[in-house]
């Protein structure tokens, strides 16, 4: 009888050990390499990677988005150094410089690859901003107008020279004040409305206080490996010549700091209202 009991006990012990081993985590002692994970005891590549050792990063499907800045005067597109004429054919306004830094561009919340872009309509290589983004149908664009504070106080030497914040564009970084100039808008106007462009205006704005986010309704359909453009119109008639705009006779200059801060803030707000 004792032998039978011992045999039964041995069978139970063996069965318990087998049962415990069958419940053991199959990945407990499995070590997988980079970009792979253990699944049911085997190493498999994580999403986005392939190859024998999961060493290849799969390319995501992307499209190219072009961002164009189009200065206008009312309904009419204007060009640098080409005066706007009044009904009598006399020059009243002239734009001579326009560039923007654009941060964190998103379409319907989908982030673009380039975190920051420089769009300078005077520069043949920079007059259109370009970035990769996931293909799809989008109905809105969100962006920061200026340089986000994550980069605004970095040394230009910390970037590659050709980077939008690098030394190739050192003229967009204040030499006398820490930070980048978010945008420069310059031009001339007629102070006496006599056809003579004898007055100048200059707005070089930066500082974290004047960084603004804007969301605009823009419809664009992006297909894989193809290029589509979004055009942002900037209406200078609305900024300077419509009710509530800046009075160029007294509000023609600002670096956005000190006594000029209020004018700079008014210009920045009016600029946002004039984007479409």
C-alpha cells in the first residue's frame, strides 16, 4: 500500500512540475536584439522594422507639402519692389521684404516632418517652404508664427549652417538681443498721398511674448510621393489701410521690445487677422 501511495505521490509531483513548466512565460529567458520583441518565445521585428536582425527601418509613406506665402493688397497679389497704385495711378505702398519662420506645422493634427521652416519670398531657394507629411485628405492647417521657445534661445552654431536657424541665416538672429527675429516685414509708403513713397516702415518681431499659433481652414489632398501646395495670403491692405489697422504715420516701426512692444503686439495681432 505504501508503494502505491508513493507512486501516486510521484506521479502527482511530476504532473505538477510539468504543469508549472507549461505555465512558464515563454519569453522569460529569451533575449531579443534592437528593434525586435519576443512574442510567444520567438523574436519578431517591431512595427516599422524588417530584416534578419530587424536592422532595416521601413520607410513611412509620405507626401510633400509646399507652403507658399502670397502677399496681397486686398484681392490683388503684390510683388516686392512693385508699388501699389491708387485709383489715380499714384504709388501709395511698396513691400520690400517679407520672411517668416514657421514652427510645428500640422494638418488636422498630423505633424509635418520639418519642425521649423524659413519662408523668405526674396530668396529663390527659400521662397517656398517644403516638408514631408503623411498622405491624406486634410481640412485645416495649424502652425506657430515664429520660432518656438524650444529653439528660440539656442546658439546658431548649434545647428548645421544650412539649417533655418544656422549661420547661413545669421541675419535673422539678433546680434544685440538673445533670440531670433520671427519675421521681417519692410517697405515704403506715401506720407502725403501725393504719389511719392517718402516714408518707410519696418517690423522685425521676435520674443516669446509675440510667438503666436494660428489655425486656418485649408483643404488639401496629399498623395504618396506627390507634391501639393498650400497658399497663405497676407493682406497688407487690411494691416495698414483698413479700419482698425496700423496708422503708418505713427505706427510704422517696431522691434517688439521696450516702448515699441505695444506697436509690435498690435502688428502681430493684425497680421494674424490678415492671414487666410
